[in-house]
């Protein structure tokens, strides 16, 4: 074949290139049918490169299809167990303590039970605490018991026994044979709330449990349980009905065949307020067994005959024939026939200032002075910086409140303030928070705050006063009783009485305030002023009655002078956190609200090798802290809430 000429070859190449280009263009064109297609639809089809379903009505997915599609599109499951958790705090404030138990003979070793933070233990008199019940299936605790014959054996009953509508339920009882290092679940899963555990003084395998039962509904697993084999099996030895549980069980330390118990009929519903919908009933009462729990006798002589509510017990260790009881009844706060109506009295609460404030630069900054209140009458003004209260320095607002708690209504207090550049000293006469027959409830003239009964009113309540309940004492193993005082503060939430194991002269009652008597209950006065209120637990050293441990909503406090002065342990994290939020700065800060301990803010990390400390946290709100929010544009602006619908903001 003859070779092509150069000019012919170039022409052939050009023709082949043109044909290839035309084919490429044809492949990219959309073939749109021209006939029968509306012009608008034609344009849309060309514009959107529509397929064969162009022009058809779009299918609207059903809810079921959307849910199914979202499930398929969801992220893969994350193994959160691989995430490390850091404890940020705060420990600068405490939390609700429900029991304190001390190792016999070693008062520097004790356990602290919390409402929702498990159990903590100290081996050095509170210098340090360690969590010893942090990895069980339940962290809410009702009671702790240490075996008298073997202190390494410790029992924990889960489920707080205080009848708040925020109370958490438990899942039974746990046992440790090595001082809390390891725990074994011992059953009673439907007991829900444990009021008390009592261990036989000589036989550690014999244990009694007071099971309160479900707070919200009837259930059969409630009453007094007994085990004789260390928790392998349980007997329900004292039972009333599915509505009545047990709050107390106590063993005579010298004769363990004698056992005391208190039954309690109560129930909450979703519509009640401070008090349970049912606070007392026919099922409530005091019982005694003389054969180690095999049989029981109801104790009635000298006790109220009306319906009773919650009952607390304590045995005088030096002379166990003497038993003390704190009893609630349906007549609480009333003036029975033959009683005299008391005059309005000031409550046992601290004096009233009539101010609101926050931390200022070196003092307590008053942000509001209530019109007509004690502070306004004294000449205090919004914007004043309080630097001294009653001669004590007040570097923070909380420090001023702490000093206020030490003073009662009617007292005159010197208050030093900085106003502008001038220092002034003003005399403040504290007002009163009215209680008793103040007009809040004239049908209950002897009522104390939130459902309790005021102290020292036996004569005023007349011959039928015993029907209203109060403080009772027996000298014959509970066979007969004598009412020694009218006192019973807010029974459903506190109801705890303690007698000095070595000197019955000293009797203590826990309530919103701490009540102490030094004449066998004839008269009570308010003690522990300046300590956080709401007291739930107490221990008195049997070898030295001056040594006291006191548990409240603010943590654990210790006194070595029979309550004249107190030390608070601010070194373990037991606050009940309702809500937490992070701000937008980096690294972020955290703000949280706590039950009865206000709202606090603190950093998520620190550059110091010691880590986050108590001094890194600062208070941004008081009362029952709840929801916190932070301004997205300015992280220094924080909004906080507290009980009663209160809400405010501040610049931190």
C-alpha cells in the first residue's frame, strides 16, 4: 500500500478529531422529549437534569418511615466506658448527711452516709475522707451499722429514709467484712428505703433491718426483718400491712433479747407538697420484743392514743431500762381541750436582716435593702459593702450570713460598712421570722415551721397535751412512758433523738435547728448556731460526751466542747447536684445548683499541679440551687435559680 501524502494525512486527522468532538458533545446533552411537554415543565427538566419520574407528585414520608430512616442513619454506639471521668468538685460546701457511725473504741475512724453520694470513711478524724461505697448499684443510703463485736463488719441499708418528695430509693442491704473495702449484696431488693440497721452485740450474724418500704405506693416488703445467718436468709418478724413500714429498730446492749421497733404508716403522691399525703395512720406505733424478735408487744401506756406518725428511738447505753422516743401524731401543733393559746413568739430561726447581697471586693455587697425591713431602719443602703458584722470580719457574703446565723431576733448588732470612700458603723436591730402562733396557722398555735411542734410547752397544752406527741421517756424498758417535752421539729424529714451514752442529762433532737437539753429534756434550747441548718444525724462519744459529730444538709461538723464551737469538714464532695452547665470560654467553666447549698461556679481545669481545689470554686447563689445558665456572648454573666421561683443574674 502506498503511503499517504502529508497533506492528506493532516486532513484525515482533522476530520477524525471533529467527529470525536461531536460525539462527546452529543453524550453530554440531555435528550428531552419535545412533544406534549408543557413549556415550564420542559425548562425545569432541562435545568434540573430530571430523570424519567420528572413531574410526578413527591411522596411525603410518614412518621414511621422517618423514624426508621433516622435509626438507620444514627451514629454507631459509643463505648462510654472508655471515657475517663474527672471529679471537678466542689467540696467547699457539703451535702445531705443521713447517718454517722463511729468504730467502737476508735473515735477517729467513722463512716458518713449521704443521701445520694454513697458512703465515705475517714481513718484520721476527718483530715481526709475516701469513698468506700462508690461502685455499687445504688448510691442513696438510709443507714449504716457497725458490728459491736467485730468493727470490720459493716452493713449499709440503701434508700434514704427521710420522706422528702426528692428522696431516692434503694435496692436492699449490703455487707462488708473488711471495713468497707469490698461489698456483698445481701438482698431485700424491694425494701426501697432503710430506716435503721441493728447488729446483735455478741453475734454478728444476727441483724435486724427496719424497712420503710415504697414511698409512693403500698408494697409487701416492709417492716422489721431479721437474719441469723449473716444475710443469707431473712425473716419478716414484725409486719402490719402493705402500707406500714418500719423506721426504727434498736437492740438492748446488755440484754439483746430485748428489741424495740417503730412502725410508720405513710405515703406520698404526685400532688402533695412539703408533707406526705399520708403522714400518720393506725399502723404506726411502738413495739418491743423480749425474745429476740420472735414475738412482739405493742407499747401503749402513757403514749398518744390518736393516730401516730414517724417515731424515733434511742436507748440510754449506761442504763438500758431508760428509753427515749420522739413521737409525731395527727394532733401535732394543736391546743387540746384545757390548753391555753400561746402568745405569738419569735421562731428559733436566726435574726432577720431584710437584705439581698453577693460577694463584693473585700466584703458582702448589699444589692437590695427591703423597704421597711430591719436593715433599712438601721440606715443600711443598697451598694453598701459590709466588712464587719458583730465585730467579726465578713470578707464574703456567705461569711456575713454565717455571722447572722449566730444571732437571734431582737439582738442589736454593730455593722461596719464602706459607702463610697467613707466607713460607717451602724447599729442593726435584728427582726424576727415569726413562728408558733404567729398567725400563719391559728388552728395549730403550737406548730413549729413546716409541720413540727415548738419546745417547752407541756403546761400550756394542758392535760391532753400528750396526744400532740413530742419527746417521751421510759424508765422500765418502754412499759410506761412520760411526756417530758412538747418538742418535735418537722418529723417527716428529721425525727432523730439522741441521748449522751454516759450522761442522760444531755439530750439532743435534730430538726431544722439543732435542739439541746441539759436537764433530761425538761427544757430545750437551740444550739449549733452558725452551722448549716437541717440536721439528720448525730453521734455522741460514749467515752467523752463533749465530743460530738453532727450531720446536716451542709455535711459533717465536729465539736469537742459539747457544742459550744464547731468545725465543719469541707474536704469531700457530697453535694446533691440538680443541674450543671458549661460556659463558652476555653477552657470552659462549670456552674451547678445543689440541694440546700446554693449554686457554685468553678473551672474545668487548672494549670496548677495540685489540680482544682476548694479555693477555685465560688458561690453564685444561695438556698436550694437549681438551674444555671450562662450568657453565650458574655460568659461572665450567669443566671441562677433557687427555691420559691427566685431567679437572678450576676456578673462573676
